[in-house]
């Protein structure tokens, strides 16, 4: 077999670049199997060097259906790579495996991909080929009994790959077009309004405490009497909780009404929102 054909075969089997394949073949005295092993080891070394860099770009990948759905964040360093065909093809397959693994990242990493190599091996190979740090970020699977999932994606790059994705789980005895229409619109509302919890009282206590600290700091140098400062502080924290609890948020499609008002108007139970998850790259 000619050297050019060996390089072609090695590139096809490893996904490495021409120069790297040529160098590995020289190092292995033309032995393709040894050259592949050299590339694998060098790929791990290259990947390790890149893992100290920041990876804040990337994609959110959705997979699943109305009964079980998952999203996973796959990070890279630049938006240019996030739009790369190889990266997107990898992300799409990872999304499917993530749903099968119910967002168990340890299980995901050990799973085999369509080329019969593990996710870990393919990740190392992709990092070596693309030249950027690539990591798995947040992941979540939503599957609730007697509930229906609704999905919304924003800034879609291709199919189920986007920059922002929402999964909303609704429980209702009604299963009709009105419910489906509401589910679609509420998932869009969640994407736009970014609530922190279903109800304001369920917002993470640490987040509320941090907000209280910021408000106290803001009022400390205002010169206002202590009693008035306390009332202002209480009003500000109540407004913060109201604005970040889904039920008390103003409905983005009819801003004079709140989400809970819309739910009441269409005859749904007040606790029909079982769960939601919203992932956006960069947040």
C-alpha cells in the first residue's frame, strides 16, 4: 500500500489531520495499527493540555419525547466550533445517548457511539481534531408520571441542537389542543422570562439571601432612616421573589396578567406545572 493510501486509511479510521497521520506513520515505520495507537496517545495528551482553557460557548441538545425528554449542555471555546459540522454531528448523537442514560454522565461517558468507540474516546479524538477544549456541562432528564413534556428551542443551529432549550412537564386530566397550545406558550415564556422556581417561595434560599445582602449594601449609604430602609428592603426582596417565581411572573404574551391567572382562566389546576428545566449557553 502506498504512503498516500496509508495516510488516507489512517485519517478515515482516526479522524486525525494529514500532518499528524503522516508523522505517526513515519514514527511507526509505516505500521498503520501502531500509527493509530500513537495518534490515540497523542490525542489524549493534546486533549489534556486543552482542558485548562475556558469553554463557555457550545450548544444545548434536546432528545426524547412527551413522556421522557432530556437536555445536555456541550461546551467548547468558540462559537465558530459550536457551528462546526463534526461538532454538531457529535452533539446530536450525544443528545440521544444522554436521554438513554437518563442524564447519568458517568454512564454516558462509558457508552459506545455508532462507530463502536466509547463517548470518552470519541471526545478525545474530537478535541484533538478540532483543537479546542470540549466538555459536557449540565444535563437533565424530565420524566414524570401522568405528565406531558413540552419542548421549546431558541437559536436553533440544526434540528435538536440550539443555544437555549426548555423542557416543561405539565400534569392535567385534560389532553387536548388547548393544553398543548398552553404548554407550547408556557415553555416559550420560560425561555424568555427565565424563572428560578415554579413558585416564589421555592426559590433557592441562598439566592434570596445573596439578593438581600446586595439590597442591604445598596441601602446602607442611602441616608434613609433605619425603619424606612427596612420597609424598602422588604419591598425589594418581595418584588425580586415575585419576578422570579414562574406563577407570579407577568405572562409575556399578555403582560397585564400573571401566569397563575392564565392557568386559572383555561381551567387548569394551580399545581399543573410539575417541573421545568431551562438551559442557555453562557449562563
